[in-house]
C-alpha cells in the first residue's frame, strides 16, 4: 500500500470520529473511514493525531442559527492491524452551558471494529461513552452512551451506506442515516507529493423528536404554575376530571403527566437532508481537511427553527505508523 493510500485511510478515521458524538450532517463525514478501511485495511498498527474546528454544533440534525456553538476538537486514535480501533476525542464547545454563554468540555471514548464479509462490503460496530464538564447544559449532555452499527458498500467511486444507532442517557433515542457520495482522487495535485480527495455527497437522516419533547416537558414541569396553566384549557380540564372519576386514586398531576407523555410521542421519520462537500489534502504524513455542509431540517416540531443550516469545518492531522 503506497503512502497516499495509507495516509488517506488513517486521516479518514479521525475525521469521522470527530463527529461521532455530535452528528448533524454526520453520515458522509463518518463513513469515509469505513469505506476506505474496507478496501485498504492497513496490515500494521498506526496512530493519528488531529485538531479540528467547526463553526456550529449540531445534534441529530438540530442546531441553532441564533446562538452559534462553535467547537474545537482534538483527537488521538490507535488503529490495530486486526481491524479494531480506539479513539479519545476532546471538545471545547462555546455557548454550550445552561446560560448559552460559556465554554464547556467533553471527552469521548470510542471503540470499534471493521469486519469485511465481502470485498466491497464492510460492517463496523462501535461503542462510544461521553463525559461532560460540570457546567455543561442539560440539553447538550442528554446522552452518555452510543451503540452504533455501520454498513458500507464501496465499489470504485460509488459509495453507499447505512448507519443506525441508539443514544442512551437521561433520554434515549434511535437514529439512522442513508448516504451516498462519490470519491474523486487527484494525485500530484499542484505539485508532486500533494494529493487531493473530494467527496461530494448527500445523506438523509432519520430519527424521532420524542426525546426532545420529553426534555422540554421535564423543564416545563419544574415550573410550579405549569399544571395550573394547563388546567385553564377547558378540554384538558375535562379530560383530567374524567380520568380522575375513572381512577379515583390518581391525582391531577399524575393524569397530566401521563397525558403529556402521550402528547410527546413521535414517529421515526426523516429529520434532515444534508449536502456535503469535503476536501482532503494529503502531504506525506500530514493531512488538511476542509468541509462545507448544508442541512435542510424536515418534520421539525413547532418550537424548532426549520431554516437551512450551514456548516464549515477545517482541521489538520498527523499520522504515525507503528512497526
């Protein structure tokens, strides 16, 4: 395997991992790792060190145009020649505490394994655990663990994949993504030794907003006047009185809690569509990635903005091959 292919493989891994915990337009950024690994698995151990910046943070296709949350991420990743990998990623995220004014920190531990049942297909199960600084906002730290499975089909320049996972923590939710993108490789770009890989693509993200509805309901219920406010609506008041007559042991708060949980239910559906244009420059053991993404929200709740979101990221990495 020549140095270009080796560097391209390991560079893809960290670029992908930097978005494991904060997925928005995430599929294309993550899957380059698995597609490259599937066809060009290194037969040696390696390390990759990376620093990345992105102009806003997103979680499951949700981000804010009003309060930007740019982040800086550093990553160290070990790749074994047997297909297993271990990554440690640290984040500093601006405007992400409870007041949306200060920096917060996050540390992610990620372990995964690449299995290749056929020449063009790779299966990648992974597990992630997230640690948050004590001042992190509750919305930012909803999830502490992520179980994920990726399936990627890569044939020449054609790349198609499916990702699915389950976030766990104070709330839990399933998510998935379908994606397709093309790889354009330009060796000896501008001068000898510099290579460029461009991967324009599109991904469709699926999920449910039930976890978010429940989060906001929990916040509202902390207000002592919330239940009283709900009972000012005649239809809700009649519903509560009827349920209490049918079940004399219930309080009005218990009836309203059950009612609100039913209202918060949501179906698994398409939540966003993302168009991605990443550039990967490779020079020896160093890499530079620059990416542009546009996210179109779909089926958003009324309390979220449905404006198109734009993202920009840039990063640098260094690979170290281990004998």
